């Protein structure tokens, strides 16, 4: 595979090298897992990056924060839909009133292990922290998981900057060309 130079219209120059279309750098895989975890479990009553109140997304008879909904789009479609229902069961309604806040503290993300070309496993050790703002009490829940991911085609929005904010966010999140297709409990050996 060759290395070549690419110059952008703004004058910046980069060196790029050819790779198999399903190649992903280990750091891209680790960041993808980190992003999914943070989007899924960082709950507040505000839409991330704004001061707008997050009224949530309805899932069956429950609701999930908007960021949790977007995290489900980083998963294989049927797995993401099924996981969203399970996560909705974990989200207390007090999140949407601002009484409860949740964040995840990631202590460790392993180097990806290639299972087969274009498919990897990554282990993570994390703690979900739930804080009740009115009482000040917190709950710490271990979240140690093994993620199985696969490479998928990297797509770009056909509408580019003309796309809706929702569509732009979906394509931005999926720009790593990865999808989570299995999550199991991580049991260190």
C-alpha cells in the first residue's frame, strides 16, 4: 500500500496511506467505544452542547435522554433498537426534571483485539455515577463490559451542509465506520 500527499483547498498538506476499506486504527475503535458509553450514560435534563431542556425520546412507555437515543445509532440496527428498550428501563424519570444526574467514569479501555478482519473486541472498566441533586446522595454502579465491533461502510450525507441538524448528527456519529454488534459483561481473568 502506497503513501501519497494530499493538499486541501485551504493549503494544508497531509500524507495519507492506502488501507483496506475495513482497516481502523486502534485509537479510533477505543474512541468509538468511549463515545458510545458517554452518550449512553451521561444523563442530564439538558440537550448536550445546548441550554435547551431535554424532554427525552419516547421508547415504549418510558423515555431516554436524546444523547442515549443517538448512541443507539452507533449499534447494529436491531441490536440498537433492543438495547434502547433495555436502557430506557434504567433511566429514572427524575433525570428529565433535573433532580437526577448521571455520568460515567471510564477507568480503562483495552487495546482492540482483532477477532477477524474488520471485527474487534474491546474491554472497558467503568463506573456509572448517579447523583440525586436534592439529597446529594450518589450511587456508583460498576459497568465493566466487552464490546464487539465491526467495520461498516463510511457514509456521508448526500445533502452535506443542507441536511437537517438531525441528519448531520447521525452522519457525524457514524463517521468512524464502526458499529457495535454485541456487549457482554467483562470478566477479567
